[in-house]
């Protein structure tokens, strides 16, 4: 992955660009908005800095020295970096961003844009999604209602709902943020923030219909459709495998890297 020139210029101006073995990376401290923990974010690094155990050890040592007092870093890893290079390294995959390359379709009779009377359903589904994400990432478990309300008010939010008929209450949704930007790549995209269908219905078929409509919208806008998965040990590989079979492909991942003396991430 090659970072956009404008991104590297901005990182340099902000004092966030560093080099290791002559290879640039961008790192700084931040407070994770979900887990509420302070840690280091490596927003960009070349694959050569994580491709071997020796390189990872040098990067970890450099981060620990530059940011004392942090027990872990979240490191962006390019999709072309083989995942098995990180297996058994003490690095833990935490988030995987995926781009959609599957079927694209127009709205069906069951999928429509959200109406005013659907908003309470959508807000509830978003709150449930934020609550789950906080639990998966070790967050405190509060703030989901506030995050859902902020998403509902986002000017670039676009939500599709699905129901048994056009007049019926919705049974699922797909919520997009249409103005997302991957600053590292310098590419705008449509973010699939959440997609959910109530479990008593045909979840796979209805989620696929929602995604196809979202992909059609993204194509119309000339932007890729991108979502993300919290890669929990219990279900991460299973969920990703299912997504890959349905046309999603890895964009990039974030791995949690230990910075303390113990050698394993908390």
C-alpha cells in the first residue's frame, strides 16, 4: 500500500511521520472511541515494517520508546501482507475493513429508503450495534445510545430498510455514511456502518438484498462500498469467511500490538 502524497504531507506537518530503517510510518496517541482506552495508533506503515518477526520487533520497540506509558498500539496492516506472518506473534487482529465486489442490484419490492416512521426502528438497531461493538472491544458498555443518536443526525447518513411488504414495519436495515474518506489512500468511499435483519426472518437473503442495493448506490456515486468487522476470537474468522464467500474482500486490517514487557497484547 502506498500512502497518498497529501496524507504524508499532512502527517509531516502534524509531527506524526517517523522512519524506521528508512521506511516511513505515521503514529500518534489517541483515545479509542469505543473502548475509551488511550493507546497508540499507527495509521500507516509500509508492509515491510510488519512482514517479518524481526521487523515487527523493531517497530514495537520504536513505538514503546516514542510513546512510553502505553501498553498497546493499533497498527494498520495492508491487505497484501500475508496474515500467517502475524500468527503466533503476540499481535491480535482487531478490525478488518472489507470492500464489496459482489452482486449489485436495484431496489427490490422489499427494500426501500427509510421513512420517518422507520426512524425509531433504525435508532434501536444502531444502538444495539454500538453496544455489541463496545462489548467486543472491551469498552465500558455505555455511550451506545449517544452514538446511535449522533449517527441518526449525521448529514451523510443514508438508510435502507427491508420489510415483508412496503406498508409493513421494517424488519432490518442497512445504514450508510456516504461521505467517508480513507485519508491514507486518498480515496472516498461509502461506509456500510451496520446491516441487520431480525433473526426470526431469512437473515442471509435479506441482508444480501440490502447490501446489493447499497452497492448499487455506491456505484452510482462512483465510490467503493466498504464495511468493517470486529475480529473477535469467537467469531471473527467465521464471519469473515462468510463475507468473502459473498463477494467481500479485505481492504486493510488493524492489529493490536503489545508495547509492554510481557510480549502479548492485553
